């Protein structure tokens, strides 16, 4: 049994080695933020950095800043900061584009490397953009390459000699179910298929070791657990062994070997920069670059341990305090099999979440009936979790969620 008393939670906070990390962030007063898996909070220093980029680098130094502020190397510089969080070498990760676009580039590159094979495998219920981009890719590649959508417990059996690439999200965006990255990658390789991992709900939340898993490609998101700000650039990973041969279809000038020679013919850069497309959004990239400093000196194993303790506590508290309110657990009870968020299935989940947000507990809602709560060990504490469930219990007990305003849907849930 996991202790759930307020005293115990406060004691955990006092003994928490990550407690000082909260100081690295600008959190609004009176808010318990449990949506860092969707939009991370503002790290301290980002606002000053952006002001400097605008006023000095852009305002004063103008175009010289491509060299003097090293704007040109932002994709590689930020990539090097992300690499240790995903178990990659510094030259295996670049910041670029959005997760959707990166997924298209690496999946297309994998299909090209495995030309002649006819299948792309993914799972139903994967994050929609992953499914959509793969549908677009297979449509673009024509009748020779088809997308096969396979239930997760049958994926390993479905991988065969016709499979070009397997594309999976490591931590599921609703259930938080986590794949065994090494086992699935090995199963793909055993049949000669390539493996793409989407790390959007993993990076900065759970330890990832792409090199140890032997992964070929990966993509991930900059605005979730990496706190890069709304619409932050994403990143991608290409294993060093593939970098000389890999070719992606979006052959823009930032992927060229010598972009400033302005040659007519495309020739890819000799390293991971060949995965780049066009000009970097310098302000957005600078925000992510600065935000990454919040992870300096952070041991992901310590983050994982706290994340598991926080999610264990949340599940135990929900079981204790919400048992009469028709709330089901949509996430694995096994802390080794889930990432760093927990989803609750609840018929009136949308309205309950709106009521929670009004009371200062911010999570989100995912259709059709999931309330989702993110656990970000760098800035969320044990007492925060206790208070959040206490407030949720009160919302159920008083029927507060039934008020009409909580049932009006916004464009973004
Ligand atoms: C958040 C998320 C994305 C986001 O894609 P964008 O192109 O940045 O909008 C993609 N895939 C997964 C699995 C995600 O969780």
C-alpha cells in the first residue's frame, strides 16, 4: 500500500532531491500545473533570452548575427543539448521543423533505404498526426507501399520480410503505455525492417537510450517536457551508422552540403544536417535552446524515480478519494510500463476538467472521455498531487462540475 496522507506527502517534498529544480521555472501563483506533457511551463531565463535575441541579435546586429550569434548552428547546438536525454551521441540529434514534418522525413528516408519492401507498420490509436503523416506518405509513395495499422499486441508478429519500417510512439499520448524500445527494435531488425520511435511523450520525462536500443531513427517534441514554448521546434535522431546513406525527400538548402555557395544542384550535407530543410525560426529555437538549460545536471534516473512515485501516489489517491464517482484508470498500474502521465476515464470528463482548471488544477481532456494529468518531476511536488485529488474529490462531491459553463467546449481541449 502506498501511503497517501498529507503528512507523508509533505515529508516526501522535504526529502525530494529535485525540489530545488522548481526554482528554475516561472510558475504562476496558486496553480497546480499537471499539463507539462502538453505544454511545458516557462523556464526562467527564456524571457530575458528572447528579449536579447530581439533587441540585440536582431535589432542591433541584424544579419551579422547568423555568424556572430551563431544562429546558423542553432539546430546542431540544441540537438547536442537534447542528445543526452535520449541516449544519443551529440552528432546524432538536430533540432528542426515540427514533429509531424520530422516524422515524414525519417519515415520516407527509411522507406527509401528499404526500397522494394511494401509495408509501413504502426498501431491504431497512435497520436493522430503520426497516423495522418504516414497515410500521406504511403499515399504519396503509391501502390507499392501500404500502411498497415496493427494492434499493439500483434505488432511483433506482423513485422515480416516485406516491412520497410515500423513507426511507433514510445509512450502513448493517452494511456501512457510504454513500449519496450529495445525488444521491438530488435524484432524489427530481425526481419530487416527499420525502426522509427516518436519520443514526444518520453523526452525529458523518462530515460531513453536510443543507442542501447539500436534505434535507427527517432523524432520528438520541443514544447512538452522540454518546455521550449508553444510551437517550439521539434528534433530528430538518425543513428550515426545511417548518416552517410540516409536521404530524405525535403531537400531544402539548409540540408545542402554548402548552402552559401548557392549551387544549382542539391548535394546533401555529410552529417545529420542533411535532415534539415529551410531557415530556422531563430526566436523559437532560441527559446528552446535556453529552456534546455533547465535540464543541466539533471539525472533522468532520479526524474524517473520521482515520476513513478508521483504517479503511484496519484493513482492511490484517486482510488481512495474518487471511488464513488465512476472514475476508471486508463493507465497501467505497473509503474514500469507507463510514462509520466495518467489518464482517467470519466463520463463527464470534459466538464470535470473545466471545473478543475477553474479551481487552479490544470490538466487536459482527450476525446472521447479521458482526463489526462501530466507529472513533471522538475516542478511538481507530492503535496501538489495531494491537493489536486482533494480538489477533484470536492468537485465531484459538490456537483460543481455540473455548472453550465463547464460544458461549453473550446477549440482546444
Ligand atoms: C505532441 C505530439 C506530436 C506533435 O506534433 P506537431 O507536429 O509538433 O504538432 C506528434 N506526435 C506525438 C506522439 C505527440 O505526442
